[in-house]
């Protein structure tokens, strides 16, 4: 598997955390969205984007970011 070279940034520099859900309120609740669990964040802050869930599964109870 080829490794990409990515510049390390703070999450808040590359996305908006706790964005307004009104931006996505018109999406179909069956839309696949990326899901990042705490287990997918390493101690040094690397994110491992390997999981997708349906929007309806994560609408409540999870922090939204774009």
C-alpha cells in the first residue's frame, strides 16, 4: 500500500468543528458519511478514515465537522 506524504495540521485548521447541522438538514438520512471514532485517532493525532455510516446513525450524539 502506497503511503502519501501529508503535512501535519491541527484539526481546527483544516475543518470546522461543531458546524451548524442546518447545512446538512436536507440530506437524505441514508447518505453515507465518514465516521471517525476515538479509536481512529492516534495518540499523535493522526486520523484513520476507514469507516462510513448512514447519516441517520450519527445524527444525534456525535460531533459533526466538515
